[in-house]
C-alpha cells in the first residue's frame, strides 16, 4: 500500500489527518480531495496501490472506483449505526433519541451499509440543540479516527470488522425536506419537535409553511414547547433562547420565499 486517498469534508481537516497517519507509517503518500471531480481524476495506477478513507464527506464514491482500489475504502460517518444516511443528528433529535455516536465502516455500493469496523457512542445531553449534537459527534468521530489510525496506515489487508449491524431507517435529503414542510394544521407538539430538529437552515433547507397557495419561510426561532418531550426524559428549557434565535413571542414576520429572492437580487444588483 503506497497511498492513502483522503476524501475530506473541509480542507482544514487535511493537516491533522495526514499527520496522524504519517506518524504510524512515514512511507505513505497522500492524495487529499474534496469533490467528486477531484476524486475521479485520480489515476488508475494510483488506485491499485491505494486505500480510500472518507471523513465527513457527502461525496458518493462510484462503484467502479471502489472496485479499482487495491486496499479497500472506509468511511467515517457522523452518526451511530442506527442512524445511517443523511443529516443523522437532525433525525436523532426529531426522534427523541437517548444516545448518539459515530461509525466507521467499509464502503460498499450501498451508502452506509458496509461492515462496521468501529463505533463510538454517548448519551445525548438534555436540552441540546442540533448544532451542539453535531459538534459532540464530530469530536467522537475524530477520536474514532485516532483509534483506528494505526490499522488504516499499516494494515494492508481488510480491516477487522465488528459484529454490529446497521439498523433503523436510512435518512435521505428528500425525507429531510419533507419534514421541513410544515402543515398549516400541525399540532403544537409536532411543531416543537420539528423546530428543535430542523430549524437551523441545514444545507439551505428552511422550515416552510404554505398558506392559500403561497409558500412562506419560517424565521429562525426558538420555541416554547410545553408538550414536547425532551431527550432523556428531561423538560425543555423555555426561559432562554440560543444566541441569534428569536422566541415565538418576540416580534417577527413571515415573508413569501419569492419576495426574499427578489429582495436578494435587488441588493446584489445595487452592490454592483
């Protein structure tokens, strides 16, 4: 094995990951990529003596590339085995999950379905927001990478797998978008669940509601949720709103999405 191909989520991850692997195997060379275009540009002769490691990347690796890799491909997923798929922290909060974590697994043709090689888990703190949950999960994912780094860098054969299976529903972008479409007759408790889990404009997907054929975007809100069940059985705090979030009883307004787009275009035109 000559090369580790690192498929990373951000350029800032490159230095730490390569340095850690180099400490175990100084002879390794690295190809760090962020996009599918960069990944598919790697030469076939490099793939034959390479191992692919994906870390917090949303890129789907083509099946042909998985087959061409001489030393396998592994993915570090920012969620536990029971939350495969897209935006796992959001769906865990929506479900009221009590635990969360991170998973390392063999990459196969089906996303988040290959044999598992490592897991980290933790109890979800009460009253936590989705961004804070993602931050904790990232720390555990980084620790999992550290734990497995020696094997990744030094073992040329398939890495040891664990007797742990994936479970739960594999979440998708469409499932996420569907839950961000708020029905006009939604129950208060369900509204509280959705605001808690999905009101962070993840991947520019906002909460919206359609009234009389006009689709509105909900402002970024904290919400009084007396009927919502908090994670771990605690009671949600309603006396404080996170920084930058308006409480529902504060003045705000809804704007049609079309008006927001028009205003954005006008502001851009004025700046030119």
